[in-house]
C-alpha cells in the first residue's frame, strides 16, 4: 500500500498531453487552450462613451455654473461622424458611441438641463469622466489568454470581443465508464431482492462532463471475469481513459484487477493509504494510438466521487494540457474534533465558511464511503494526515475546494 502523495505523483507522471485541433468559438467552451492568444486589435477599438449623455471639453465646465454649451450634432452608437469640438460646444452621445475629437469627457443626461440647441451643465466635469479609452481592456499584440487556460464563459466572451472565430484547443479525453457488480441495476429498472441502483455511473457522467471530457458509458457487467475483459478490450480502442467502479478489492468475486492483467495492462499501483478509497488501482495499457489509462475505482459511491476528484479530474486536466490542473488548495481550521486511526490519510467532506479572515471547515455529516447525503452540501475535502490520530477543534488542515 502506497501513500496518497506517492499515488498521485505516480498517476500524474503517466499523463501525456493530447493533440490539438481548431474549433469554432462556440464549440470551445470547457476546452483547454493549446496556444497563447494575442489580441489582433485594441479593445475598445476607439474612445467611446460609457453612458448616454453629452461629450464635452471638460475645461468648458470649470467656469461659471451652470455651463451653457451648444449642441452641435448627435452621435449614436455604430456611427463615427467626423469633426472636432470647438470651445463651448458639445455632442449628444449614446453609450458605446465614439467620443468626438477634442472631447475629453461625457456628462450624463441627468446632470444637465436640456433645451433645443443647448445644455446647461450643473457641475464641473473631470477630464476622462465616463470615457472608455481605446485599449483600456487590452492593446493590440498583448497576450489575451495563455496556453493551458480552461475556457469558461468569460473567456468565450473575451475572444468574441476580439473577433476571434477559431480557437486552437487540446483534444478532449475520451472516458469510458464501466460499472461492475451483479447487484447493480439501472435507475429505469425495478429493484429485486439484494439489488441496488447504479449511482456511480450517473455521478461520474456529471463529473466527467464538468471536466470537459467526452463520456462513453460502457454499461454494466456482473462479477464475471470474461465479461469484464471483453468490455475492456472493446473500450480500449476508443477510450483514452477507462474508469471501472467496484470489484477492485480482495473479495472472492472482485475481478477487475485480474481483468486489467488479462488485457495486458501494466500495474502502476493498487491500494493507497487513504480513507475512503483504499482499494484504488491504476494501470496503463500501451497501444498504437497511445496509452489507455485504467482506473479501478472502489464501489462505494462516496469513495468513487472522491477518488475522481483527487486523481481522475487532475489527470484528465493534464491530458488536456490544462495549466491549473489541481483543485484549489488552502488552509482551514476544523470546527470540530477529529479522531482516526493512524496509517491512512482521511478525506473529510466539509462545508467552508469565512470567519474573522480565516477559512473554517464544518463536517457535512456521516463520512462513510457508502454515504451520499453528506456529499451534497460538501464544497471541500479536508485532508487529515496519515500520521494523525486526533485533531482538536481549531486545528489547521489542508482543504481542496471541489469543482462540483
């Protein structure tokens, strides 16, 4: 049995970054950028008004108040009338419209009294007030997004504003999910004596989708070696990563490790000094199109979801070339006492809150590996070191913020 730290290091060292493709902007959501993107233009591309009002020379408002200015023309958004302002003149302007030459501020409509040909400005106006300067967001040639960025909604909007229609991204990992266990039933089926519903594959579908990977559900196989081997051989040709759930411990009917051996995969490790998720297996199957990675996840649903977050999600991020591949990590104080046996690192499901400038972690309830209810409110996993036996309330621990 190896340590949690050694197991994660062994997994991450096996990752080989996938290839690159160009996709349409709207198809790049939750993809990983494969190259730096430099801005082809300044943003905004011209000085423009931040609100509806009047473009003025601020110096014209520094004398007698109210300042009376002549309205020379109207500037709606989407137009750019040539011309400059003379002293004592102003231009009626709409949000987003180009600011005329020699105007250096925009006064909001609510701060003026309007008449047919003039306005009376009720206060002095500062230079630059309500003007969005050319390039204040980004200048031409500046790096907009860096290689390895996970493209979220703000990234998509930023690229669109820059006029970028095609985006170079890493290929998405194809992930096959195989649920094992003679007792497993689909949620659409009635339950018979001794059977349970398959929660693992549905939770994994959501976790895989949120990681930006492509899911292939391989179905369910009973505790049958030949059937499991057959499913794995079929999946190895199409999936870069295969996740199995259940059947990876030492029971008489646990066939997953034997099936990994039967298909010719190389064992990296089996069993990690952690709770939950001790019977975790990781194998690599070499192939002509690159390796296929096999994770033998435990069967209990709490352990499955935690193992995914601690091992599989960062591994998928590495395959995708994502720079921030690990979960956010920080210190928090435990709001309760923790007692455990020495020898295994424990993952505790916690709810986080900020008090007096520090993070505090509160238990979400029962921590058993088969318990799902306490997963629902958890927004972090507190890591209690393997060497610890008890931690009093107020103790500091490392917490991983969960992507779910």
